[in-house]
C-alpha cells in the first residue's frame, strides 16, 4: 500500500491537450477528405472515400464526444488536485504557526 498519493499533473495536462488536438483533427476530417479530390485522381475512388466518410460520421462524432469528455475530466482533475494540494499546504502552514494545545 502506498503511503501517499502521487499524480502526474503535467501528464494529465498534456493528456487534455492531446485529446483536444485529436478532437480538432476528427472535426476537420471531412474537410481534409473532401479537399483531396484532385490529388486522388479517380472520381470513382474519390466517391468511395466520400461514401466512407459519410458512414464514418456517426463513429467520428461518438469518438470526438468521448475524447472531449475525457480531456475535460483530465483538465478538471488537474485543477482539483492543485486546489487540494494548496488547501493541505495552507493547513500545514496554519498548524505550524498556531499555538500548540496540550492534552486536556
């Protein structure tokens, strides 16, 4: 059993940022796919790619929602851990400056 809680706040912060980037990329996937028609060269292949993207829309929306929620949780967790740490540090400082009471 661990004697203290250790949380990688920088890691959680980075996770929130990465998940935000993933959401942005998923949101822009349609524009990227449709923007590359000229580079594909084949109307038939471009049509198949568009069909795939149209069917993938629901899955992408689901993934984006989950990634956004997880990123939000990571960000909120960092905030909550920092607040708890600040409160504990203040409580320690206060206890060091207050007169000690003897047993009653």
